[in-house]
């Protein structure tokens, strides 16, 4: 009866969603302005937004010589995301690994992820958190309501970001004063509330900001989100997926003089959830995750001297997960673990990035010369009073990353661009009785040519560098209970990615009618990664006791009480090659828009010839949106097609197709609402790298009310 009711309710929800959209279209057509009076949309044209992530200089996405994408605030509002992964599922070359019972996120770019292979930044601060387990080995926590925009750089083409980034960069910018105030407003308060079906729960976000003339501004935001267990496309309940999140964001900008800005920001979040369910339906662990990111920056763009465009930022980020055992299993009970025993894993990262861009000309060549230095200091601390496994498998230790870089962007005659850069990295890692260190020079060279107006061809060679992580180097312990022993390896060599990339940027305006525009980016790449680090068997075996908690020393005297297990460690096992193509295109005619994105990636171990397990399947997505009522109403649909793959450690992943619909209505400058219905056909599917089936049909509604003045 329960299942029957659920099937009936989800069918009604689908029909209601389609009826709502159909009704919106009918209403809009009845009230639409006469033909020929198309108004320009408020939201920016796809691929025309500005980014600084790839080169640290401002340029439009369509002009960037590389695979770069951006998620704008308008796209975030349309999607009504329950998690960061909701925002990235249509970005070419990008997938995410998530856990249904843990709000962590892990980003995979072009088949590269874990241990910093993708450099994740929040307001410029590195997020280097990692805990060993059955989820991703490198993750971060971020509430989507704090996000203003996301920049994605695919591949190691941006070697300005230090150790890591051989897969790419994911840069998250949080909301600020411009998120709620227009340039002519001096104060404002915004309240946003959202509710969702299928266990996705509800959230509330309160924001306020004030400008003090042109001298300073202040912004604050507080959120709460609560969610419960959801059901997949077959109506089966996925247990232990409930979670709560509290968070606050605070920003201050002070402008002491022309072109100068001193900025401070603080972001704090707390996630509470239970996971690792038992056969009785309970949960074994209670998790309390707290994250903090603090930044302090200074910028000076001289209004009189083009040689000075200076930026300095210092930051500290920390993620701590305190776990409390609720129901110890037999292994933990044998070790004397009691309900209420705790463990915690914490990583803190202090860092800075200082650079300047000097603009000048030599003859007929214009230069933008960027030079600077950065550093990051990771400190990992673990403590385990619930069995000792976490402190052994996520070891404490310290890592120092130092770097310096220079890059010259040269332009000649409006048809030729050349980018030449060089970066130096040095690292040192230590913990317990072990230590390691290394350094590397990473060059970059790009040439862009515009043979005809509107089309630019480019080619790039760039290197990326990733120092071994603390866990890969220092891990030493036994997997519970006991499956195998993991040994430390202080002799690990850093990974080096050598990336060849070629692409085309296409941009045309007034294609079919006045005011329309077409943008497209096509990219092909080959990334050869040397000294790729992965876990492998050492070929050695060790005796361990049959009885948990018994000391290993007993095996020397009574081997009949013990059995052999294999040992493993992280080693430089392979030369990996990843190659593929990516497409991103959009057409906007004022009254609507169409966009398409797709990617195809292959990856293999060049020593064994076997495929890499982290390479995502083929993906194509398309979005169609229509604007009505002088652009106050937008309705549309998104289709995502994902191919099947056998490249997965646990089990093959079948292909699937998803259809989502969305609608947003701006009643006035101060009141707006949006509706998103995901997976309207209630498809049961399991996303690549994820262990649980994803959410079935889910409707999400949000209402935003703002009060602002001059």
C-alpha cells in the first residue's frame, strides 16, 4: 500500500509539474509583448561572462585560450541546487563523486580527482581536506546558497595555482554586496526560503548588506538547510541520507583610495549527519563537521600607472570532522569500543598568493606580464578513541608548498595572441619518523590565431605538478578487520602532467536577427601523467591475530592463532594518458536561449594498457529556455544523457537519461520565485563513482523577497 501510494503521488507530481509549465507558457503567450519588441535579458550571455581564474587577468570565457566554464548566479537560481554536484552535472569534462549519507563533494575533471589533483578554491582559499575511507580521498563541504559563481578550468593549463591542478581548478566565489544590491542602492535585506519534495527538505537564507558611500561596504548571510532520507526512481528509500547544515558568511570591503580595496571575509559552516547504517536500519556514526574559511586581501589597480595591478591575499581554511560511535559492530566491540567514543580528523591550511600584472607595449606588441608567489601550509591532526583505525589510515603530519610564477600574455595586430609562462614549485612533507621533499619547473606556452573574424584557433603545451599528500606518504595501519596492511612510502615521487591542448573559440553577433549571439568552445586534449600515484600490493604478507584486539606480537610465539594478510602501499605505478574532446555552445536571441555541452574522455595506464577507473563516461546535455513578459518569466527544460561504462572499481555503471524542467518569475525588483523539477520521469540511476542510487523525482520551490533603498 505504501509503495502504491508513493507511485501514485510521484505520477501526480510529474503531471502537476508539466501542467504548471504548460500553464505558464499559455499565460505568457497571452501577455507577451508584440513581435519585434524583444527586450534584452538581464542575465549575461553564456560564455560572455568574465573570469580571472585561468590567467589571473580579466577576460571573457569565450576569449580564454583553454577549456574554461562558468556557472553564473542566474544558472544557480534556475537549478535550485541541493548540493554543489547539482550545479556541475552539465559542465563538460566534469563529474562529481558524492555520498548519499555525507554532504561532502569531490570534483573529477577529465578523469583526475583525489589528493588535490583538482585544486578546489573557495574565495581563493585552498580546500585540502581528506579522510581515508570508502568515499573520495579528497573532498570539501560547501552550502550552495553561499555560492555566487563557479569557475572551472579543465586541465593543467593554468599553472598559476601551485601544487595540484594537474586535473584542473574549481574556483568558488561566495556571495557579496553585489549579490543583493544594485549599483545605485546603499542598503538592503533579502530573505529566501525554499522547500523540496522527496526528502530534500527545506532551507532558509537571510542576507543583509550596506554601502557607506564609496568608502566601504558590509555583507552578512545566514542559512539553515535540513533534509531527510530520499527515495530513488523505483521508490526505494535510501537510508541515512538526512542532514542539517547551519552556516554564516561575513564580508567587509574598504576602499582607502582610488583603485584600492582592502577585503575581509569569514565563512563558517556546520554539518550534522549520521551514516554507515547497520543491518537493523540504525546508524553507526554520528558526524559533526565544521568548516571555516578566513581571507584577508588587498588590491591596487593604479588609475595612472598600467604597470601596477597588484593583488595580495592571505587565508586560513579548516575542516574538522568529529565522529561519535553510536552502534559499535563486533570488530569494534572486541577492541573495547563503547557507544559515545569519539574520533576526529582535522586539516588546517594557511596560505597566501601575491602577484602583480604590468601592462605595457614593445613596438606593436601589447603585454600583460603577471608575476608572483604563493604558498600553502597543510597541518593534519587525527585522534582516534574508537578503535584506532582513523588515526592510522589518515595520519597526522605537515606539508609545505611554495611556488613562484611568471606569465606574459602578448597580443599583436588583433589576430595573434601568445601566452608564455613558467612556474617553480617546491614542497616538503614530514610526520612521525618520515619526511620527503621535491621541486619542479612547469612551463606553459599557448598560441592563439584569428584567421577570420569571429573564429580563434589555439594550441597549448602546459605542465602541471602534484606533490604527494600526507596520507599517501605517511599512511600506516591495518584496514578493519583485518583485510590488509597499508605501509608508508616516503620515497614517492610527485606526479607531473604534460598536457597538449588545441581548441577553437567561435563568437558571432546578429546571426539571424539583430541582438542575437552565438558562442561556442571546442577543445581537444592529451594529458600524459608521469609517476601517477595509486595503491598497489607490495607482494609481502604479515601474520595478524584471528581475535580483534589481540597484540600482533602473539604471532611470533603462537602462529596458530594468526593468519596471513597482504600489504599494500601508495606507489608510483604508472604513466597515465587521458585524452578527449569537449564542446560547449550557446545561442541567445533575447526571447530565449539554447545551450549544449558534451564531453568524451578516454584514459588508460600506459604500462598495462588497462583503462583508468576514474574516467567518467560520455556525457551530453542540452538546455532550452524561453523568456516572456519582458523577461520576467523564464521557463525551460534540460536534458542530460550519460553513457554506460565498465570503468569502475565496484561495479559497472549503466547509461541513463534525465529530463529536468524549470521556471522562474520576477514579480518585481524585490520579489521573485523559481521552481525546478528534477528527474521528471523518475528514472532510477546510479551516477558514476557513487555507491547509492540517486534521487528520484524531486520538485524544488524557492521564494525570494528583498527590501532595498538608496
